[in-house]
């Protein structure tokens, strides 16, 4: 229920905002916008055409600008940054956490980056450089180097006095991390343990050493899976020598999961999740033309297969009438398997280690569905055209195509993954080609043999 409610709320906010903008009264717009969280403002900005977006962006509180920029897609962010001067940009990003600033810094003009670096102290500048040194979509890029560490040989009273001197804790701090003299990660200490035990008790008696640290080169997807599996709020990040480098928090992981969902939904249609909903027509047309062209090439391949049986189609018109059924059933069956595979690959549940078991299971499903629907469609086609041979042909072709669809649904994403091609982006095109070509070839080939042989 949560997702529909969220979408309804967003739709209401967009409607109210559009009405206020159309009325020309900016006061209500400003009040509405600045009652929202930065992520909600970012969502609304992405939902507005460029003219209205520019007006609303100018009404956002300056102190929220940096956070809002983090919650919009690359294209929208690029447009918003282009409308800001250097001073505005520096003010917007200079108070961001190191991990958030690392997400934005590559999109900022060189002059702004220079000014931001000048405004930072040496320690934070080195922290930023450290985070930027790691590849995108890894734990090193996600982590925030700002962590609270304590030693194992001190007492709770010492730690509490240290925290009072520090004055504040980073957001989402549910544990303090215990380190050795060489700053190696030893374990964690919960805030709950800190406040419920005697001040004289030593930290080494309370340390929780069961939570594994995340290696700095771990992929973002793997990080998200570990947080999901263990219900973490935060987790330490270490290098190959077990030196504590920083921590990843749940808010960063939620962003990863959301991005994964958007990517899978849009990639299946050949679209980019970072594309602006209101991007210029020439740019949007150019991007989509690539996949339309690829799809056209595969359609010609299917048409070529049909052309091989032109003489058969001229003599048995019923085959032309029934052809779309074979291709459609194969396409849907293949897409069902493909969707499960892409999801499994994204969650790390699918690989070449369990490919044989998956293939066997999907082939059995394809065989069962193929047999069941072949009987139904074969019977209906035989009655419709008063020819049991036509019923046999379409039944056999459908069974063959559903088995081929199951095979392709498992094999295609795995092969694309091995070739470093995104299965969510290219899998549908390849799968459709396989099911169309095999479906037409089986149907028309059997039709030629049985009806004209």
C-alpha cells in the first residue's frame, strides 16, 4: 500500500503546484515547496516542464539547494547548475557531507570545485580526495569518512566525556566503531550499550565483533544486499589491511535500491533513468532512435524468415492468420523468465553456478505450459479452420517456441552479463528476436511439411 499512497501524494503536490503557478501567485508556491523534504522537491522539479521548473527552483530555500541537487537526475541537475552562479553553487554544496559532495563534484564547473576546495579545511579536503579515488558504484565511493571511533582499552566514562566534547554525532549513528592503535577495525559499540552500562566498564567487555566490515572495493549492489540481509543502519568500510576508512549508512543504500528499480523499469524499454522527462525533443529522439533501429533490424530478420515460406502462405492463408499467436505466446513466456533472471542477477541470486538448475526448472515450466496451451490453441484452430492438420501444426510450433523462450530467457541475460552488456537494456530485444524467429520457423516449416508435403 505504501507505494500507491506515495504516488498519490506526489500527484496531489504536482497538481497543487501547477495550479498555483498557473495563477501567477508565487507566494503559495514558495510556501508549498518549502514545506517539502529535499527529495520531494527534487521529484517535483523532475515532474515540471523547463519553464515552470526554473520558477520553482528559484523559490527553493538556498540552504536546501545542495540536498535537492542530490535528488534529481543527471540531466535535470545539469540544467539547474547551469542557471546558478558560482557563489550560489559554492554556498549550496559546501555544507554537504563528504560522500554527498563526492556525488556532485564531477558535475560542478571547475571554478566552483576550486572555490569549494578552498573553503574546506585540510582534513576534509583529503577525505574528499580519498573518496573520489575509488571507482563509482563501489563502497569506497558510497562511504562517508566522518566516523566516530573509540579504543577498546578505555572505559564508558572516557567515551561519554569524549562525545560531550565532540558536541554532535554524524547522522544515522547507531554504533561507534572500535579500532586498534593502528586504526584497524575491531568491532562496534552500540549507543544503547553505551548509555545502559556502568561508567567504569571497559569497552572491550561490550564490543560486538560479529558485524563484518565491508571491503572498500565491494560493489554498490552487493552493499545493498548486505544491508537488506542484516537489517543494518550503518556499516564500517575497511581496506585490504582492515584499516577503517569510513561508514555507509542506510540512506545511501535506499538510494541504491531506488536507482536499481528505476534502471530495471526504464532499461527494459531502452531508456536511461537519468534522462530528463522533459529533455529536448532532438536529444530524446536521438537516444531512442538507436534502440528503434536495433529493433527494426531484428524485425527484418523475422520478416526474412517469413519470406522463405512465401509460397506456403499463398497456398495456406490460415497460417498467416495464426502466425501472430505463436510469436506472441513465445514472447510473453520468454519475457516472464527474462524478468525473473534480470531481477536475480541484480540481487546476486543468479550466476553460472546455478545456471543448470535454473535452466532445468524453466525448461520444465516451458514444457508444461507449452503442452497445456498447445492443446487449447490446436483444438480451437482445428475447429476454426475445420482442419485438424492446422491444429497439429500450431500446437507443435507453440510447444517448440515456449521451450525455446524458456531457454532464451535463462541463457540470454547470462550471456549478456558475461559480455558486460546490461541484460535489462538489451535482453528484451535479443529475446524477442529469438522467439519470433524460432516461432515463425517452427510454425511455417511444420506447415510446409504437414500441409504441402
